C-alpha cells in the first residue's frame, strides 16, 4: 500500500495547490499522507484555532490526546521487545523517559516539525512543550490516516533507529525532581521546593516566569526558572541533584544539618534565683544533720555534779522514807 501511494500521489502533485505541504510531510514521515487535513490539524495550536461550519473548535488538542495514548502503546511494545528479561519497573521507567516532554520536544525539533506548527508568537514564548505536544498530535494523525501498524513503523524506523538509542535513554536520568525526592527519602533528608518569585518576561509576549529553589535540610542546593512552577521545580531539582552527587562539601553540610535536627544539643541547666538548687539543698541537709548530731552530744555529756532534776530528788526521798518505816516496823 505504501508503494502504491508513493507512486500515485507524486504523479498528481504537480496539479495540486497543497503540493508543498505534501512534500514537507513526506520528508518527515517517509510517506505521503492520504488525508492531509489530519496532519494540518495536528500542527494547529489552540492559539490559532478555527471553527468548523457547525461551530466546533478545530485545533490539535484532541489529536494530542489520541496520539499520547498511541505513542505510549507503541513505545511500550518496542521497549518490551528490545529489553528481553527486564522487569516491569525498568520497562515502565524506560517508556516514561522516551515519551516525556523533554524527549519529544527534542525529537520534534530534529525532524523539523517545529517549522510547520501554526501558533501565535505570544503563546510560543511561554509554552516550552509546544513541539512535544505537536509530535503527539502527529502520531494521532498517522493513526487516523494509516493505522496502528504505520505508527509502529514510523516510530521504530524514523525515531528510535535514527534519533534515540533505547539503551542510552534507559540509563539516562531525566526526571531530576523524582530522583531528588527518591534520594531524599532514602537518606531521610528533609526537602522543600520553594517558589521564590514570579515576574513577567521582558519581551513583547510579557510571559510569566517562575523562580524556584530546592532546600535540603534548610540549605539552598539548587535554583531554577521556567514558564511554569513545574518547569522551574524541574530546573532547580536538576541543579540540586547534580550538586549533591558531586559536591562533597555541600553533601557534608546537608548531613550535618540533618544530624543536628535529629540529635539537638541539650539545653543548659538554669538555676532559679528563688528556688535553691539540688546542691544547695544537699548542703542544707548536711548542715541540719550536723547540728542535730552536736545537739545530742551536748545532752549526753551533761556533767555528773550538776543538780538532778526535781522529780529525781523527790523519788529518792520517798524511797528513803519507805525504808525507814520498814525498819521501825520490824
């Protein structure tokens, strides 16, 4: 079928007004489109959308949704066949690295798709993923025009074999925010993504720009900017992750801060002016005991010549009288 289309369509091209578009897509796809309007819609950003006769919006968002699903299925199939014996987690991570926006942006630019996208200047300045979104929409257009098999062939032959090396992609760490969070949780280090400022870009588009920081144990380890909070977090995480892996001094500072947080120093003992300390109480107790001891000693060592108490004298006199009475009676 491809062979027939590649013979018949070129014959009719000199007589068509849209022959330039056919040739442009032929260079990207490797085949001529059957239904050109699918591909034209796939490259129409919502900032340049039109409406159909019945009032429906016409842009590439619905095509992007479809292409995202098809691309995930195709890449999952190819990754599964390429990495024999690998576990599910490895396959999932590799697929996500292939279909993530950063990778698709680069692929779209390398195949020249960015030159065909219809968009307004203001929207392009703050939408850094426009090319990646258009690539997904292109996959949706191929599916509607040619079917799943053609999508598989295009991605395998025109993308993976020419532009992407699955082995290198699998071993490359791309989502630095996820990797930084994973590292922090493993090391039990507290992390924080902080939005520092938000301002407008000094250009005609006047697009918003976000500045973010990554803090590990309260220490600023990375800073980044982007046209969205997510993009600024990713940029800051990339700087922080690379620094914490290669800067030994920074890593030592972070772990020292973690040690202080987990094992805070004991507060100094404060002695109140109104309440005696334990030392004073012990001294007072010792003094009282000594006083009591000496008091008892003083009582026991009373001299023998000192007069006896009155009660003792009375007892003695009564005892003598009693004995005299007994003698007289005898």
